[in-house]
């Protein structure tokens, strides 16, 4: 199975990093090693990206639970015990991120619903470096019921301010029969809201694989997730994104909104300040 598809190769070649990408790509596996399985079982948060099979729109979702709600149940299978909106989605990208240690792990594969949640049969398993992750020392679980989601077709002042204050968001992308979920981080303000239906952010230097940008090159559909680490509020955006290349080699991603969902108290986790 090829590590990279044509979209990723196109962006790697544009950035001149194909050789480095080939070297880094050797770290991608299809099994969950014991150290990764132990990491997953300690996490209270999982980010999942997928395309809605009904509308075709791509969303990034946050799932929370008592540590152990995500666990490896075989060399290539992960089980998630949580309510989820992925019925019918054939492929998902998942990201487990621990702000306490600044470690993150990505597992992409095929989804199968179960009576208590879903399983993912792994096609790509890999870790990323701690770059751009803000450390948060601890969290506590609080009792709060999620509010009713509010559906939007444009960003208002409150949503724009929420995005500008963020030091983290999560990006869901798709390609062919696959999906991916990744982390983006920076100083508050690194995501700019340029209109009620458009925002942009710089693409910082990373691992040279360009999995997310490669997906966008092949398929512009994208989902973004912003969250308040203290209140549990979430803002989900779906739309299309494209990469813009500067003459100096810099890159930025421009996202055009189709739909948004604002959910107060969506998550029961209250994290300490970065």
C-alpha cells in the first residue's frame, strides 16, 4: 500500500521535500504498538474527522469519556465507547492528543459501528512531534449537559472572537476512500477571520508529509473544530479549503465556510490554562 497519494506528492514536490517525506513516511505503520495502546487508554479526548455520507460535508468532532473509552483491542483495531455521528461513514481519521505531555497520535482507517460506539481498523498509525501544542498541566471532569447546537451559515461577532482567541484547532480532510484528522496550533490570532464566511491561517513547517494539504489538493472539502478548553464549548465549521503558496516559499490555507455548529458545554472536560 502506497504511503502517499498523488495529492500529497504534488504538495511535497511544490515544497521541495519529497526525499524528506520518503524518510519520514517510513514511520507510518498499520499496527498499534504497545506504547501507543497504553497512550490511547490514558486519554479523555479523541478527535474524529469524517465525511457525512448524506451531505458529503466533512466535519471534525470531539469525543470525550473516562480514560479507557478509547482502547486497542487488537494489533490493528481500536474500539471507542462513545455516542457518535458517524453512522454510514466508511472511513475516519482519529487524533488522540494529550496536552499534559504534548504527545499526539493519529490513526486513520475503516469504521464499523458497534452497540456501544464504533471500531476503527487501522490503515495508518503514527505519532507527531510536540510542535505547536500548548501544554496544559491537568484537567477535571465536570457535570454539565451539552446545550442545543446552533446552526449558522455565517460567522457572527461572537464566533469570530472565539476563533481569534484560539491557540488550537483541529482539521479534518478526506481523499478518495480515506480520512485524516490533524492538529493546528499557534499564538492566539494565528487564525484570521477575513469575512463572515472566510478565514485563513499560516501553514507552519512540520513533518514534510503534507497529509492534510495533500488531501486538500485532491479534495477541497474540510472540517474545522475549535474548542474552549475550560467551558467545553465547541465551534465546528465545514466548507472547502485551498492552499496558497507565497513567492518566498510560505504557505497559507484559506477556508470558505458552508455551515457552522456552535454547541455550548459540548464537552465535560475542564483543562487548566496553557
